[in-house]
């Protein structure tokens, strides 16, 4: 009988690098790398162990080049074993990447041609892809679309108010993102036999979005052509008037790429507070009397409340509200602030259940039983979702 293939899942983010190694569908280890100060800190979780590992890389971009050596030195894979499949998360605004696909010459050419459209996201993907090819030359690489889950949206949820022939000719549509995360949430609900017809999913992390799911399928989401649209996020503006962008660009003397950097990396919670993009730090600053930290948090919560209302309107009601993503899973304070204005939706949290939920490993109810519609915290399992996609495409 053939041995189960070794699969590496690569999920590069703006502030971290996440990897997972699978043997078939069995998870061997999760690896996480992030900057702390001027150092890159790595950590590994496998079985019941979670520990830090030394990283020689001076930047997150260099981490991928050390993966094979690290996997072998930590005895996660043997010297004679090879990674034969790689799943790489693809965030790219296009109909071409609205499905999972083998990253062949055509796919690489499409990414190269699109880089000028979304340089911050696609440049990072292309760099990761190059290093993965160098590290694992024999592996088949599957691009796992972060938009594919939203392919079921109705036509009215795809369109901007621009001439349709231009939208079609230049591929300008509301593609949506965080699809891998939302798909994993829906899979968890279905497995627990708790998937009702109308679900609102709040993915709150450094990026943030709210998605309307009807009968297990996406029908709208707050992100659009790029992950910049929608909610105020850690360092992203969220939706902003293009005329305001034009005025900012002229006033600050920026070119297009520098303006993109400003909107994606210098704005959001960081821009409003002037201090931090980290929810935990902002809550502490607010408690210490920092007005701008409090203003940033209030604006953030307000944007999410509005978006939930939008998605409820799209669904014609709501059966369950789900929080996922790093902030959604861990911040009881943020969840409490968002939901305290949702009594009109019959949402009422159980304070003890909510406050106790700071690092859930499974689906966790946090609403008042018999007094509220269900409010659940569900940990996103993007790597498990991605390994399924890889197996479906490549095996």
C-alpha cells in the first residue's frame, strides 16, 4: 500500500508566516513565525507540545528558505522523506483565481500580470512561491483560492456601479476573501449538526470581514475587489471614498504604490489611534485614558455592527452569529462590545461563557440559553481546509 503523501501548507500573512505539515490528512505539526521586536520568533505545535524554536532568519521573507532544515532537525520528517504536495493560499483579484488550481506556468504568468493591480498581496505570494519551488523542487504546488468559497454569490453581490463592459473587460468584481476561514467554520457547523439556513460569520483578525451564508453557501461578504474593502482593520482603511484617496495622494505627494502602502499598512486601528494596531494594546491604552485608542476601538466596533446589519438584511434574518479569527476567537471584550448593540436581533451574551472563551479549541456557545439566538465562537482551521483542497486537486 502506498504511503500517505507529505503535504506542506503555506499561509503567508502580512504580519506572520504560518505553515502546517500533513501526512495524508493527519496533521504532523503547525509552525508559526512572527516578528517580536527586531527578531523573528518561531514556534512549533505538534501532538500536545508547543515550544519555541531558534530561527536564524532576520526577516519573515527568509523563513521559508529554512523550513526543510527545521522540519528535519525537529524530527518532524525523516531525512529520506520528501514534501510532495504544497498548498499555497492565493489572494488575487481575478476570475482566474476564483478556484483552486495547480500553480503551473499559466498560473504564474497570471500572477505576474496581476501584480501591479494588488502589489502588496501578490508580490508576497510570488516571493513565497519562488522560495517554495527552490526548497521543494519535486513538489506539486496547488494555489488554494481565498475567494473560491464566495463563487456562489448572486450577480448583484459581484458588481460595482461601473459600466458592465468595463467590469467584464478588466475583471473588476467584488471577489471577496477569507473564504478558506469561512468555509472551515461552515464545515464545523455542519459536522456538529448546527448549520441553520442563515449564518453571519465575523472573521476578525488583522484582516476582518463579515460574511452572509445561506444554506451553507456564501451570498455576500464585506471584502470586495481586494482585501482592503469593507471593515476598518488593524492597518487597513476598509472602505474609503476614491475621491478622498485622490485628495490624500495629491496632498501627501504619493505615487500609486506608496498610496497603496499607506491605505493597507499605515491606516485602520493604527492610523486612528496613532499608537498601535494590536487590539490588546489598544484596550490597555484606552484603560489608561488614551482618547485616540478608545476612538479607534469604538470606530472598529461600529463598523462591524453596521456590517452585521448589512448581512442580516441580505439574508432576511439571522439564525446564528459566529465569531472566528484571532480577535474573534480570543477577545471577549470585543465580542461583548459588538453584540451589546444587537438586542434587536435577539442577541444576548452569557457574560461568564463569553469571558471564559479566550482560546477555544472547539465550537463554543457564548450566548444566553433560551434568551438569545445562538452566538458561537468557532476556531478557524484554515490548514485543514487547505489540505482538503490540495488533495482534491492534486491526487
